């Protein structure tokens, strides 16, 4: 049974990585990225809740009168 020649595998793998790197660099360079993103001011509407208008007090069990 003949021996498998692996002497060129390193060259093939390195050239494949180089080719993939170049292809991805070319693909990424064609994208348009925003340099300065503009901030959008979003105003949330104020919702009136019933407990905001009322005066509330939390009673602790030890602060109750005897």
C-alpha cells in the first residue's frame, strides 16, 4: 500500500487561509459603516399612576402605637 504524501499539505493549508483572509477582507471593505451615528432623542410619555398623586406611608410593625 503506497504511503500518503503529506509534504504539500502545509503549503495548501497556508495558501487556503491566505486566500480566505483576502476574500473576507474584500467583502468587508465593501460595506458602508456609519462613521458618526446620530443620536435619536426618544421621549417616553409620562404615565400618571394613582399612587403618584396620593400620599403613602409605610408603617413598620414596631412603629405602630400600642
